[in-house]
């Protein structure tokens, strides 16, 4: 019961947009597709949607080649757009009907979602009369209205103000709780880090890192160790020729693992350097990203 | 099929409820009624307002003005006294009288001078001169005591009888109207398709649509929806004509366009069927090309230059169609009627002119259908790839590449 991409490849002319992309996403899990602009995220998504046909490789849903007719997908494209001259309710009903909903349930779903996103007053307005943020909400409704099994959100947070971004985050969370299979693509790590169990970091079409987010962080190879700095710590570190980063009244350095940290503590302790406090954190996704895709 | 119906319904509603559709239809409707209303009003006013022309006759030959007036439709003749020439000349100059006819003897033969200000009345002078001639001849016969039989045989004229084998002059008006409408509809509704596709693309709503439906289905449904809109508009135009006819504003015998009469007797069911057939086929052919072009551009602003080749084709068809008004059997017209891009207009005008035989109709329809299949595949491929292709200006090379790719 999962979405599988196996050694998927796609080239446009001489650019190898996606190379040997392989991922296994069990049903009900969230995959974060990360990478800079042009890394191949949207191309991968378009192949899952069947809009592009891979040059090689397979895309499977529950073990069989993914068939768009059989699985309901909610797709929020990176480039946003609506029928500018049509009424909001008309086009939402149209999108719902194209997903096989009947008129009545479409109308109910429209009312439900407009209410939920706090924009019921825009139901009979033309899309062109709405602000950009509200148009994005309408698009989100278009993505979710038919209660899809597989949700693909391409850069969902771009262009949203903090309030709307929070609202979107809570809706995504809700969808995750409803055991929807979700693919999120972004170049802003911190926004999607909270949702994703699995991440896949892409660079120039290639997969740089892939796997369970907590495992990646655990095994990434270093921890960020932060110590209070009253001058003595700094001096000692300099004396021992260690690389560190000096913050306002803290120093930050990278250690391989806990044992290296404890070793450092005991050296400081034996040199009678007091340790007022310390913290040791896994690298953030952002750090991993920046290091990996540079 | 359900999806097709949903797309068709959505675009039809969008089309029929759009401001552009409502306004243009209202304008056409009012314009047609106004046109017939005005021409009816002008006709009525004309009949009560005959040109008045004065006659000053200084000869012996007698002209019976009263009996002449009975035969004149647009002119009222008035007799004036012999010494009033100067006064009437001034009246003509001032516009109080529309004309003055002076009948004077020149070497014993009556001669006629017609004086008018700007535009001559074409009816009066020939009628008066004929009456004058008859009266003069009768007088001469009587004076010279010529035998009436001799006189009759002397007077008999050589007769000219027209025998037209194929008279294109009476189909001229109707072909003109239909060729023009065909051209107008194809270009107007074709452009509507291109704009709709390009707008869908440039507004990026296409990104939502393409995962939901096969692009080719969208293309067909949109073409069908706009065709329906076109037919609704044609029906409204026809309704305006019928209303004008019902009120009595439309005199079918006097219908004309730019002076060439429209003979509605040429409007047989066969011709109407041919119009619909060729219009639908021609529309589909051009609609697909327009859809392909619309799918190639990323912004609606780029549409103008990209659709130029199509406009060239349809303009070519229009001008060859116009050529066939005057001469439906020239080589250019005959050859063009077999070229699918031209045949909707050209072959149709040849049919109305009575030049196209059954074989020609069958062959051109077959050619049209075959090219429709071909264009359908080509345009379909360009469309499917074009809608996902964003970039700068479209090059012809890109188009070929898209058509080749599967």
C-alpha cells in the first residue's frame, strides 16, 4: 500500500531533469520534496501526475502502474491560476464535477470549505475580484474539494501571509491526520519540516539525501553543540585549535556525536573551565539542505 | 463522456453569460432591426415624397402629363408656362423643384433639355422623351399622309433578346452575404477559441485542469461549446430577421446589399444545408488550428503574431470567394475549391452560383473530412504538449517538434 517511484528518469534535450529517482512512500505518510529552483521537483511531480511520461523507470501505486483514472489526486500547482471571469462557486463546482462529484455533494463541499477558510462571502464573486491570498485559498479548495487520496502540493506556502500560512499548515496537518498520502515540495525547509516523516533532497535532478527525516538527522554526522561563553571557553577552544562559531555570549561548534561532546566536557572540566549550560541539537533540515545543495 | 459534458457545460455557460457575448449579440440584434426598420421607413417616406419636375413645352407636339404621371413611380411632373423658364431655373437652383425639362424645337424636331441640380432623376427624362417621340411621329405621319401600314413597318425596331444561360447576377447578393458571414464567423469564433486557450494557459488555470482531464478532451469540448455559442448567435441574428419580416419591415422582393439584389429564391433548403455543412467543417478545421496556436503561446499578447498564418489562409479563402462572385468558373476558383482551407467558402459560393456539381461537392467534403482527421491529429499533439510548454516566443520549429513528439 504505497506510492513507489523506481529509477525514474526524465530529460529535456541535454538537461537531465530527473535522474534515477527512487522513493517509497507508504500510504498515509508525508514526503517532503526539497531542492532549489530547477532541482527537478516539479518535473517529478508532473511525472507522478502523468503530465510527463518518464523516459525510463516506473511509477507504481499499490504495486500497479499509477493510473490517473483510478486514483483521486489533489494537486496544487506551483503556478496559481483560476478562471478569472467565472464565479468562484461555478468554477469550484466545475473542478469538483471533473473529479466525478455530483452537483449536490459539490455544492455542500464548496460551502463547507468556504466556511472553513473564512471566505463564504466570496462565493458569488468573480475570481478576478478577489485578492491574491483569497485566490490562493480558492485554489486550495479546488485541490481538496473531492477529498483526494493522494495530495500533491507544489510550493504551497509561497506568497501566503503568516496568518494564511498558519491556516494552510493546520489544514495540511488535518489532512495528514486523516491518513492522506501527501507530497509537499518546497525550497523553504522550516515550513515543511514539521509535517514530513520522509524527505528527499534533490540537486540538479539527482537525489542527494533521502529517507526518514529523524534518521537522516541522527545519522547526518554531526551535532550542533552550543556552550555558554564567558571568555574562558573561547580561549580554551582557541588553544586547542578547534573550529567554532562565536555568537553573542555563546560558542557553537560541531561534534561528531555524544561521546565527542562528553570528551570535550571532561577536558574543559579538568582545565577547570566552568560550564554554565550547554545544548546539543541535531542539525536542522535547513542546514543539511544548505550544505548538501551548495 | 461525463467529463466532456462538464467541460462543455462550463465553457458554454462562461461563453453565453460573458459580457462580450451579451453585448455583441444585443448590438447585432438591434443593428439588424434598425437596418430593416430604417430601410422600411425610408421606402415609405420615399413613396409619399416624389421628385417634382416641371415641364415647359414650347413645341407643337403634345405631351399628356397626367397620363405620364400615372406611370411614374418616383416622379411627379408638373406643367409650367412658357415664360416661366427663368423662374423655374431658380427654383431648381434653390432646391424647391427637383428638375426642369425644357422641350424646344430644333430644326423642326423637338429636343429635350433636362436641368437638375446635383443628382438626376433617372425616371422622368426617358419617359418624357419617349412620349414626345411618339407624339412627334404621330404628328409627322398625320401631316405627311403616310399609309399607316408603312408607318408601322418603318417604326418596327430590331429586337434584342437576352438569353442568359447562367445568370450569376441574381446570385451575387446572396453569395456575398453568405461568404461574408462564413468568413466572419470562422474568424470571430476561431479567435475566440485561441483566446480562451491562451487565457487558460496564461492564467495558469491550465495547471489545475490538465491533471484532471486529458487535454485533448478539453480542446474538443471547448471547440464544441464555442460552436454552440456561434449557432446561438446565428439563431439570434436569424430571429432578428424573422421579427423584421413579421412586422413587415422586411420586403423580400426589395432586399439588397450594396445595390445588388438578394434573391431569396436562391435560398433553397439545399443551399442552407450546404452552408451549415461547409460552415461546420470549415469552423472545425480552423478551430483546431486556432486551438493549436492558442496552446503554443504563453501570454495572450503573443497571440496576434502567432495566428497570422491562419488569418492569411482565411483571408485568402475570403478573397477567392469574393472572386467567385463575379466569375465562379475561373481556374483559380475551381482549383481553390478543392483546397481544404479554401473550400468551405469557395465551394459553397460555387454551389450557390450553380457551378458546383454533385461530384465536386462530394469530393470537396471528402477532402475536408480527411484533412480534418489529419489536422485533428496534428493540432491535438501540438495542443497536448503546447499547454504545458511555457516559454518565450513560439517558433515554427517548436511547433513541428511538438507535433512530432508523442
